[in-house]
């Protein structure tokens, strides 16, 4: 066999291995999803799989993003305000988020079923927000999507005639508990299950909200920059077919 042919065959073999490896990794991701296996939405190194929507950076593209990776954690610096949004859409899943406020109590949230950007106040994407604000973790905030909960008259703020999901409407749905969160600086676990039109939320193992008839059943997932620094050390998603029936998650 002449040297030119040997070189050609060697190059072909290396190319096949590289292509096969790339295809294999893509196939493994699809297979994991099909099997209902857990996947991390954050790789601990960079923001691959996410994109930021920060209105202030429209005027200053070289400005500092409020979303960074630090010490293996995904960090929302709080300002300028905006959202870090998954590139992919999801439905029928359990999302486990472990987070903490670093320097002071404050505001943040996880948005599920996100779709059209900046529909509310030129900032918030169409979605259903699961609140993380200190002392209010687990509230629902309706952002051009709506949801129903038991005892709506008691838990939905304001005049029922003004309930809604758009600017000027009463968009807040109160959570079920008090003091589910841990002291400042300690890690909290929020579990959000979305199946069909149903959304169920636990904070540190305690059921804090459970709604149905949500007007969206799939979409992107987003985390907020909303004024306060927050660290996330885990954002894991598992496909599921039904919500956990227990009020105590893991109990």
C-alpha cells in the first residue's frame, strides 16, 4: 500500500472517530431524555445552553452581563435587570433548583413555560413565574399566562374583577406557607413539577403551591436578575409523567 493511500485512510479513520463521537454525544442526550434520566441545565463551567435577555444591554452591548459563572455556581448579580433563558423548550418535567441569597435578602425567580420575550413592562417574558423573593418563595406570578389554585378568593390578591396576567392586573397568587426558606446564606432547594396544565412547587421539602389549568404547558425556563445577587449550584431537570402526590417532597 503506498504512502498516499495510508495517509488518506488514517485521516478518514480519525474523521470517523470524531464525527461518531459528536453524534454519539447528541444521541446520548436524546436517549437520556427518552429514558426519563436527569440532566443538568448548567454545566458548572459556562452558560452553554442559555442566552441572556437584558434590555439595558441593547444600548450598551459591551456592558456587563448580570449572569456569570463563579466558583462552579451560576450567579445572578441582580443588575442590570433581565433574564437568563434556556435555548431549549421543555414540558412534563421536574426542575430542582438549589439557590441562596449571598449578601442580603432580596428578589429573584424561576420562570417556567417562557415564550415571547419582554411582553410585560418591556422586561418579563410571557411565562408563569415561581417566586424566590425572600419570605415569599413559592408564590405564583402570572405573566401573560394564567393559573388557578384552590381557594382562589383567599390566595389571589386584589379584586377578583381585576385578576389577570397583564399590566395593571392582579397577577400574584400567594403560596401556602410561611418560613419555608432557610436563613440568609444557606442553600434552599426549590422543586418545580410541570405536567400538562399542572404546576406543583416545594421549598425545602414543604409543599408551597399547587395550581392547575395553566394556560401554557411547555416553554423555556428562565432565571431572573431582579436586584439582588443569587447563586445557583444546581439546576437539574428530569422528565416525568405525573406530579408527585405527596405534600412533603422526598417524604
